[in-house]
């Protein structure tokens, strides 16, 4: 399934719009839409109410005329007086009435009605729509609303006349016209004001973002102590600033760790190389016997092996921390895995006078990468043997809970000082060399990567490695993995 490309990301820098411009455009568009909808809605309501008011007025006049025709059917003078007085009292909204008998002959007509309206057209338009408002244009271009309705003459139905009424709504149309004028004037003005005001608001709103960007530009690999001061920021930007500061803390720690790591690599690579170089220079200083050359070669080979092991460990750590690192999981019986490690180190432990025991793990089976887990447990056992005195013991055990499995490697060795425990999983970290095996002499000569490799293997498996130790009483390392 293809994804929609991001056009903004591919735009040349000159064509990209600023965030302030986008926000101002959004503010303006929303504001203009709201204003347009509000004013248009008010215009529609106003027009409807004016039409409704006109309709009620005409209905009221129809009722008055009908009442007069029914109560006083022959009093045309009274009817004419009522209509003409009412019409004359209205200065701006004139209305006209014409009364037709049942044969369509005019009986009564308001003065001036024929001058203002085409009465034939009026009759034609209202004939099939009794008591409905009909829009009509007068002879002079004025807007009228006209209607007609039958009227019963007399209390006893003798005949039905027709009432035609017209009202001048030019003032209403003028009002609506002025409303439309001011509507477009306001819309035009706000189309200029909204972007300017919106841009100012947007610039003020993104000022903290610009400060964050300025701080980010000042940060380099040699200046990681810079921090963003989030006082006075909105909560969202304050959270962003805090997240950014936390990222800077992690970056600073990572750079410090990389610096220490680089220095440690240089030191650990330089030592075996200098040893090989020194032995070769001494051997070449004068003629040597075959036996002396053999000793030099053997010593150089030991240093080369140590160097090769160090490089191998570094490569493993680099691969283990790669986002593309994959595990080859398979069902593994944990008890059999611990037994295999015990058998491999049994001779070494026996030579050192140490008891190596693998407790029965039962039928605990879990999906994991067997070679990697063998290496992790082997590293722990190797460390335990190296730092346990003759007569001590090293124990391997496994337990399973509802959600995870634990593998423990414990010893009765020299233990680790409390101040060193937080760093034991760091690369190249070594506790004081006095933690070497008491019976045997020389220090173990490890690279300081064993526990770091164990930690990386557990991370790949989604687990953790923890260590508990008491100087003089021994150490217990626990590997915990989800089932």
C-alpha cells in the first residue's frame, strides 16, 4: 500500500511557508468563515422576519375588510373611509386595497393604486394563489407584496367578493440592501484585519518555539550543558522544553560514556600491542636461542588472543545494540542449558578448588536465543570462578513465575564494594584488582566487557540483569526474562 507523499517536505526552502504564516492563514480563514456564516444567517433571519411581519399585516387587513363586509355589507362609504384613513396614516409603507364583486367588477379602489400597480397583472398573479404573499414590481420600480382573498358579504351568505391588497415594501428592500452593503464592507475589512492580527498573535505564540530553536542551535558536542528555561511558557511548550532538556541530559551522558569508552578502548588495545612490540624489540636486540624465541612467540600469541577476544567482544556489543539486531529464538530447556554450562566449567572449577553446582531447574522451557544465553551465563560463571576463593562454591539456579523466568548465578567469593555496584555493567569497568581469585595468584586479566555483554543480551531478550553483593560474603546476579 503506497503512502501519500509529503509535499511540504519536498518543497524548495524558498517555497516553504512559516508556521506563523500558516497559523495566521488558519486564524483568518476560520474567522472569515464564522463571520460569513453569522452575518449570512442574520441576513436570512432578518429577511424572513420582514416577510413574516408583512404577511401578518396583510392578514390583519384582510380580516378587517372581511369583518366590515360581513357586518355592514352595504356601507361602502364607511369601508372606504376606514381604508383611506389607514392608508394615509402610513407614510413609508403605503398599502392599497381593491374590492371586486363576484363578476370581477371593481367596487372600491384605494386612490392611487392604479398609478402604482398594473392591476391586470396583480389579478393574474394572485388568482390561483389566494391568501399567499406574491412579490410584484410596481410601475415605478418599487417592490410590492400583493395577495387576494374571497370575502363573504353579509351575515347570510348572499355573495362573495374578492379583496386585493398590495403593500409597498421598498423601505424593507432598502434596509436589506444597506445590510448587504455593510456586510460586504465588514467582510472586506476583516479580510485585511484578520490576517494582520492573526499573524501578530501567531508570532507571539511561537516566540517560545523560536527561543527553543535558538537554544538548540547553540548546542554542540562540546556544549551539551545548555538548557531551555521554560518559565512562563504554555503548558504544552513547557512540556516540550522539559522533554528537550531530558534529551540533552541523556545526550550529555551518552557523550561522556562514549568519551570514556573511547579512552578505555585505546588503553585496552594499546596494552597488548605495546606488550607484543616490547617483546619483539627485546627478542631482536641480540641473538636468542630457539627456546627464547619460542617463549617470545608464545607470549605474543597470548597477547594476540587477548586482543582478538577484546575486538570480538566489542563487535558483539556493537551488533547487539544495533536496531537491526535479531534474535533466533527457539524453545530451550533452561535446566539443560545450566547443566551444559556447569559441565563446560567443571574442570576449571575443580582445578581452583571450587564447588560448581547447577540446581535442578525442572521442566522450564522458554523461547530464547540459546547461543546468546549460553554466553551470558558463561560470562557470569567465569566471573564467579575468577573471584571465588578455594573452598568456595558457585551455584546456578532457575525459577519460573507466572510471567517471567529467573536465572541466578551466585558465589561465595570476595563480593563487590557498594560504591562499585552501580557501574558493574558499564563497559571496561573493573573493580579493584584485589578482587582476583585468592588462591592462585594473578588477576583474571579480564577486559571489563563481560557484564556489559550480559546486559546487552538481556536487553535483546526484553529482560533485565541485576546484581546483589556483599563484600566478603559473595555475589548473586539475576537474569530476568518474560515468558
